[in-house]
C-alpha cells in the first residue's frame, strides 16, 4: 500500500491473478470503500488480458436486458418440456366402465380443471408450504446465530471463567467467611473484559479469521462488536456479584463501591483495543492486563515487608487502600473517563489499521 491507496504494482498483480491470496483479500476489502482505487483496478482489468472477455460479457448482458425476446438460450440449457396430447378414449368404451383410480397424492379434479401434479420424488412438504429434502435441518434461530457470531470468547472457556470469578467471590465471602472477597473481585474485574477481547479476535482465536476480517463487516467493526458482547456478559455478572458481597468487617477499611470498577474497566478495555492496532489483540491485552495487575499488586506486596503483616488481614487492608486510591473520588473517576475518551479517539484515528490486523 502507498499512503492510503493501493500502488500500481499491487493493482496490476491483483488484476492478472498473481497476487497472494491474503493480500488479495486485504486489497478487496480496501477497494470496497475506496472509489479511486476501485476505478484504477477496473481500468487495469479492462486493459489486461481479461478486457476482451469482459467486453463480450458486458455486451451480452446489455443485449439480453434490452432485447429479451431474441436472447439465445445457453448451449447447456435442457430442452423445454412439451406437454403430451392425451389419447382419445376408445369409441367402444361404455358408460359402465369404471374410471381409473387417481395416482396416490393426486386429488380428483372437477371437469375441465387440470389435476394437480404429484410432488417430485424425494421432496417432502416443509413448514410454510414449501418442499424440502428429507432429513433437512431447519436453520437455527436468530438469537442462536447472533450468539454464535458474537465471538469465540463467548463460545469458549472465557464465559465459564467469568462465572467462576463471580461465584468464587460469593463462596469465599459467605462460605469461607473471608473479608477479602470484595477487594479481590474489584482487583480482578477490570481485566476480565480485557481477557475476553484477547480471546475474541485473531487467527489464534478464530479458524476463519482471515476470511472474516477481510469481509465488509470485518476490521474495527467486528472487533467492536465482539468487545461489546464481552462487556455485555462480564459487566452485569461482576457488578451483581459485587452488590451481593457483604461489607468488610469493622477492623478492615471499606472497599470501593461495587460499580466503581466500571470506568476503569472500560478505559483498560479501550486501551487494549488501541494498543492492538499497533501489535495484535493478544499482545495488546497482555500488556494492558499485566500492567494493571502489576500497578495494583506491587505497592501492596512491597509496602508491608516480610513478616506476619505481609499476609492475611494486612494484605487485604493494603489492597483495599490501593483500590480506594485507584477507584474512589470524583477526580479519579473523571481521570478514567478522560483516559477512555483518549483511547476512543485513538481508535477512530487509526481505524483503517484494523482492516489489515492479523490478516497477513
């Protein structure tokens, strides 16, 4: 690619069929939205070896549309069926001779009305009055297809992991009587959508990624659709689990509210998407998720030093204090909102980079 348009050599190799298949998919995706490049590719195709063939096809189509009566039938078309003329009844047939029974599946018709033809062999009547093949399965419903297309993360182990995090926090709080369930849930919740993004897009996650990514609905649109599906699953589950957790004991500092992680989680998810435009989804998600966990746990583990205070309630108290530092306060939340807005602007500015993301 030269600048924002395809180079002449790339267009020439595309029109003569010598361009590699992944590069051809990517160029076709670009030609769908770039008029100048599409016009240059069309001129190159007409000027090449396929030009005379395309001209004959165009003339034949125009002649068929403008003069349909004289359009010749294709050479491979089967001959039209000629209805057979029924033989006259024998003159010696008497009125007492019984009429032949109709064939199975044909209802007797009134005089002068042609009888209905029997169904073709091997066809059965399907729902809606249309014939279908025996054993033909009906297509799944719209919600099933939407769920299947929402992303590999929702079809894999990621959804089970989200449920495990939510139910594990509830079991730790009510079954184990631990006061560290809420801080641990709030520490992990912002990176759960980031992990879902890493498992939703890329050749390692989708076997048909090259074909899907170069389709008209691929690129950033598909990436945002699958990210929205990940957020639609993780946000309600983790927020509901946080609301159901009991408050911390009187000797422990209070953790942030159950919904305090939403803006940080959104900002981290958008940061992973923005970084993916420079590398790929797996690397971008790993850098963002690992950076968050390191920024959260490093002060907690190094503040108390060795000894009994470094484990148990001391770690829980320091984790709650660190989460309050990152989540609590209007200025902190406005900072996360500004970070999310900047990442969204970066996504918009580099939206064309996602058309070729992990397709080469």
